[in-house]
């Protein structure tokens, strides 16, 4: 193998640039040529290629986003589109591909590998931490820390004004991010898609908190479980004597300089992905279990789901006393 490609796909996550840096410099160390693909699989389809060298990735380990850019490309679901992408890889001489992204990117990686027997290694980069087979995805730790910083400030206001605050965080249909944030931010209530809770139960919990002497309350809501504005309206109707406010953290969770853990995982995963291609270990995702780097077959990754750690609800309940 002489030429490898690298692509960032789907939603951006902090640490993607650190992965790009690691892949490029590891490849160069092994005398491989690296071709970057702009704008995800859309760019692969449109032949947006650029050769990357060591200087191309200087000074990016601390930067959020991705220098290769990324776009959603739903057309990739079509077989003829994937065939064209495969032909473009062969035409430019890419012999192996490192794909950086979330669950959708993992599925795209699996399709390209399984349909065309193309050498691919996937690196999980997502703020959602919802990818099967790895304890952590690149970017998750940064997103949690970004939320912590914002919510700590909101809690100051909630306490000062004795208000109930609803904080809507990202995570699409996964509650991993919300549950982790709720645990470390001292939330009284966490609402996620995987564990439904009705409005009356939320009201009852807030009343119980008041009986225990709590004047303020923090609710973390995963975006996939509802909208903060709607929940705020319902709670205001049922609890007219309480001041209820809401905040949507939104895209600030995707950006920012990556944390120590994010940079560490990005560097290790990038290095291991290149070494897998060199060793002809194709169709795997690089992950982490405890302190051990693991390699999970993409077929296993895309055919399984990762659930939140429901034990965290018990911790949250005890800490809310």
C-alpha cells in the first residue's frame, strides 16, 4: 500500500483535526502518501482531493472542526452513488481509506468495504458517544466539558433567583451525552429518549425537591426526548407558582478546542488506523475499552446499538437528596 485517503463525514466533532494530524504524520512515518478528501462523501463523489503533507497539519491539534470540511450526503444511500465513489477512489489511486465520523459514517464505511471489498478503517468521532464497541468517541469528552462550563453558569442564576431551569443538550436520538452531563452537573432530573418520563412525574419530582427544601431545580433534556420550550410551557401551566426558564445549548457543544482526553484518543486512534491498513486489517473500527485499544468489525458496529448507562440515574437520584 502506497496511497491512503482520509475523510471526515457527518456532523463535526472536536478532535477531528487532531485525528487528521495523527493519520497524516503516521502515514508519512511509514512512507505513505496521504490524499485528503474535502466535504465528506459528497467530496469523494465530486472528486475534491488534496495531497496532505506534514506541514498541512501543523498547528491544528488544538483546533475544533475539520480542515477537510464535512457535509451531509444522503445520496450516498443510492448504490450507483457508492459505485461512483468507489471508482473515484480507484481513479486517483487511493488504496486504503480512513473514515472519521459518527454512526452514519460507520454505516457508509461498512457499505463501501462490504460491497466493493475496499480497504477501510473507521475512527469514531462524535459528541453523542452512541457508537457501539467503544467506551468513548473522539469529541465526546470535549462536548461534555463545554456543557459543564455553560451549565455551571446557568446554575448560578438558577440558585440566585430560585428558578427551575431546563437545559436542552444535543444527542439526537441518544441520551448518552445528556445523562453524562446530568451526572456531573448535579442535575435533579435527566430526560432521555431511551427512558420516557411523563409530565406528571416531572411535576411530582419538582414538588418533592421543594419539600426537601430545594428552591431551584436543574433539568437536563436530550434533544431527542423533546424540546425545552415545549416542556417549559407545560411545567409553567402545572406549576404556576414556580419560575421556570429554559436554555438550548445547541451547536456550542460541537465546537471549541479539544480537551486532553479528546486529543489523546484522536492521536492514538489516528495512529492505529494507519497501522491497521498497513497490516491489511480492513473493515474495522478503532475503539477504546478501559485503557485498551480495540478493533471492532464494522459489521458488528453497525448491527448493534449502544445504550446509556442507566445506573447513572441511581447516582443522580441519590445526589439530588
